[in-house]
C-alpha cells in the first residue's frame, strides 16, 4: 500500500545531516517525522531546515513512537546493533548506516530478527550509486576492458593532526578506525563488482604517532584471475586513483571523489535534474582496443544520485520491488573486515570459505 512512510533518524552528525535527512525530505513517499539529537547546534539547524520535524533527545523517542514506520540509524558504530535491534523488535523498517555492525554475529542476529518481523532491513552502502562506481559498473558490464587482470581503489585523505575536540571514529572503540569507516565502502564496491574473493591478505596499521585507532590499510582480495587492491590512508597529501582497472583490452583510471558529499555538506538540496553530475575535469581516462577500434581519452562519468537508494527503499517498503542493498551482502562486508584484521594480526593469507 502506497502510504506515506513516516521516518525517524537516530543521530544528526555528518551522516544524518548530509546523507539521510536531505533525501528523506525531497524523496516522494517519505515524511521526515522525527530526528533524535541533544546537540544544541544540530537542534538549531534542524529547526531551520526542517521546521515540521519533531526533535527528541535520544533514539528511544523514535523507537517508542507507534506512528514511525522507518528508523534510520546514524549513531556511532558501537550503537548500530543496539538501535537497529530495538527498531526491528518494535516492528519498524530499518536502515543502518555503514558499517552494518561491528561483528558478523551481530549482523546475523539482526538479519534473523528482520526475517521474523517481516520488515525491511538494509544498510546505507551509498557508494554503489556514486558517479565513479556507476561508471565502473557500466564498463564491467560492457566488457570493453576485456577480462580484468588488475583492480585497485583508493580512499585517501590527509589529516596529520588530531581534530579539535576529537572524533569518536578515532577513539580505541570496537568499530572505530579507518578500516570500518572507509574500508566498508571499498569492500562493498569490490563485492558488488566481483563477488566474494577466494582469499585475502591485509596490512592494517596505525601510522600517525598520536592515533589510537587504525588509520591505514592495504587489503588484497584474491580472485581466480586477478587481485583487487583496496587502500586508504590518512597521510596521503596526493591521493591515489579512486579506481584503476586493467584488462586484456586496456585500462581505465579515475581520480577524484563523487561530487555529492561536498555539495550536501555545503547545504545544497538534492532536487535538481543535473544532481550528481561530475565536471569533465575529473572524468576517468580510458585507453583500449575493442573490436578493432582504438579508443583513448576521457570517458564521461555516469551521474551519481543517492536519491536512487531512497526511491528503491520506498518501493521495497511498498512491496513493489526488492531492496537493492540486501543485509546479507552487508554482512559479507563485515566478514571481510573480521578476516582482514585476523590476516593483519597473524601476518598471513586467509582462505575464505565459499557459501
């Protein structure tokens, strides 16, 4: 039944403010009913941007509201499992910001509860629908590069000094650090493109002398014919390629991040026809020989659009389609994270049992 989906967002940090509230607000079929936060600046901002939205001090005010249909969990990672479990047990459809959970055991429990409750459970792996990922997906589907022989992706930043006031992601807590934060993106993208690898090796480190959580990783996912290399660092003044694919027919290399996050962070409203279009300056370079044609130059990026995540979510809740990001897929991301930490600790290759 196509009834308005009354939505509550738990938390209003970067995730709630940038990646969820603007899209619930503009996507037909949703009502941004409640947001939980006790931060005075966030309360002021919500009042300005979403005057019809109720503000409650914590997630309980959303979970206990019988009128709420959908709960979006954007709390710190350590609380993902708690709030998602409470939401599902209360009979709410539930979106969990990535990473899904801290452990596979937690992910399995949430999946089982959602099955029993008959409610949608999904994870916000939004980088499947960025301009660069959509472009790579199209290239792979076209087979223009031929059989892939090497794949590499980076998510590099340069933050040599502590943030003023600190940040929970840099505290030594379960689910903190760059690997849970950015690694979950890169892992999901690799699994989305290629499925589960046969084995992996990982090097996860803390490089900044003051850091209390990991701030560097180099993870190699071994597939039958190639290796997928996933890298991120907080000490890269010049970032590596967002994507680098080499195949039997040629190569594609892309630098620069999807433009949506920066625009959203600056207060842009995602409601324009050209939303998510990349400037030509950061289109990827391609050089291939395909069906007797030599193709070399820039290839226009697909248009990224996080709205697609929310329109799919709406239609899945309405029973019109399947959910695009299945919780079982998000669970496999957590499995790769756990195995990668094991590989890094024990300094060895880990074979991955195939399901």
